[in-house]
């Protein structure tokens, strides 16, 4: 029988995969993808609890999280484009100066 | 094992495997393409949790629009120089330890939590019409945050255009 704990564990695993991607990868695009994965894991928690307490407010919150995720992606990718145009690199360990 | 259990384990396994592949592939195009089936299977899990509206949104927005945006940006770059170099950061070993600690902590917390094992019976209420329930909450109790979200998206649209604009086009 599938319980809330199953969903919490799945969400924890997905979140940790996202954390690993953020900490391990050098490519800033894959780091943004990993942040997206972490937000998805959090959404999964919200939906599971919304189902558990039988209240749709949790799903409304997921709606707002998705809005913020879309905003984060658009702005992050715009910054990556500006960064690549100035420094010719997308690796985070080579981006080590404030001056372009 | 019933159909519900089987579907949960199938969707969870595929979501985890594709997520692992997405963060471990050296090629960013492969990473983006592996994240699309991952988001599709998370949408399937939303259906299992009777959140049909969010399942459709999950396919349309993160798996559809955002992944297309990522692909466009990846194609914009010259990837030849990125190939051949190592894909992981210097701090990868430390990052692995931190990630293992986080997953152990979260799983222990989830297993030892006080939530009773089965889901309560979902006969009435939100199970009847999920979209109407979510929309009813969104346009009454959460109307102000909803309008604020549209303002955020407007600001992001102008911000992204200003940030990605070429400097020499003045």
C-alpha cells in the first residue's frame, strides 16, 4: 500500500539529485536544470500533502512555485547569455571576476 | 500489488533514473532531453495524487515551454570548446558527501514522521472536480497573489529582454 511516506521519500531523492547537480556540475545551464529539478521535488511534496489533508490550497501554492520557476529560468538563461557573450564560457569555476 | 502501487513504483523509478541521467550527462542537450521524460513521469505521479490540473500544467510549462527555452539557449552556444573538458567541479567529492547526508536525513525524517500509513479515503470534495477546486481557491482566497504573479512575469519579461540584448545595437 502506497502511503504518504513513499511520496516523501521519492521527493527527497529527487531533491537530492538536484542538490548533487548544483554542487557537482561546472556547466551553469545544467545547474539551472538541477534547480528546476529541486523545485519539482518540492512541488511533489506540496501535492502529496494536499492529497493527504484533502485540501486544494497546496495545489494553489504549486501553481505559484511553477510561476516562480518559469521566471527563474527566463532570467537565469538571460544572465547566462550575457555571461557567455562577455566571458566566452559557461563553466562556473571560470567565472571568478566581477568585472566583465 | 495493485495497479496503483505498480504505477507508483514505475513512475517513481523512471523519474529517478532520468533525473540521475539528466544531472550526469556531460552534454547539456542530453541533460535537457532526459529531464523531459522525468517531468512527464512526475506529472503521472500528480495524476495518482488526484491533481489532474497540475499534471497538465506540469507537462505544458516545465516539460514543454521551459525545456524548449533551455534547448534554444544550449543551441545558441558553441559547444565544441565545452566538449572534452571535465564535466564535474573540483568540489565533486565533497558535494557527494553532502548530498548523501541530505538524502539520509530526509529519508529518516520521512520514515520516522507521525503520518499514519495509508492515505485517508478520498470519496468527496476535491476528488470530484480538481480544476474547479483549485480555480475556486485561486480566484477567491488567493486573488491578490495571483495578480502579483502576473506582475512578476511581466517584470521578468522586460528583465530578460534587457539582460539578453546586444550591447552594440545602440
